[in-house]
C-alpha cells in the first residue's frame, strides 16, 4: 500500500497565519471592502474584519440589485430580511 505525501507546514508559518487571522482590527468601511473585492475578488484579513466586511458587502450588493432590477414588494422584503441571506 502506498502512503500519501503530506505537506508539513513550518510551525512559525502556522503561528504567523493564526496571529494574522486573530489580530484585532478596526471595523471595515464600505470603501475598503469594495476596494478589496475589486482588486482581489475576495475578502482577506483577520476574522473580526472579514465577517463584518462580508456583511457590509452583501448589504451593498442587495441594495444595488434592488435598485437595478424591478422587484415586487415581496421580493424586496425577502432581499432585506436575514432569513433569506
């Protein structure tokens, strides 16, 4: 039976990634979020920044969709309730 090859990550690299992911950051602004999305296509950063940034971006996207597409009142209500997102 052949054994798989495992990627071993340096302990310092793991520590560096954890520190980056868990460091405290100021809350994101919509401008920062849109800049990251337009240049990288993804949101990257500490956990306490990425999740609020994602929420800002989804709210922004829902508002743009609601303005661009003719939605019924029911569709608008669904877009802006947390149950559907």
